[in-house]
C-alpha cells in the first residue's frame, strides 16, 4: 500500500476511461484524497 500511496502522491491527477450507457467513451479525471487504516 505504501508504494501505491507514494505513486498517487507523485501523480495527483489520474484519468479513468469508461464506456457510457450511450456506448460512447468517457474520460473522467479523479484525484487521490486520503489513506486511512491502509485503505484509500
């Protein structure tokens, strides 16, 4: 978990690509916020 948190802190904005209900690609930015009790 420590390596994951370090990576997310070094790369604060990630993009999640999904396919919407309309069948079109969607790309949404998201950010890492908090790690507590070994959970994101």
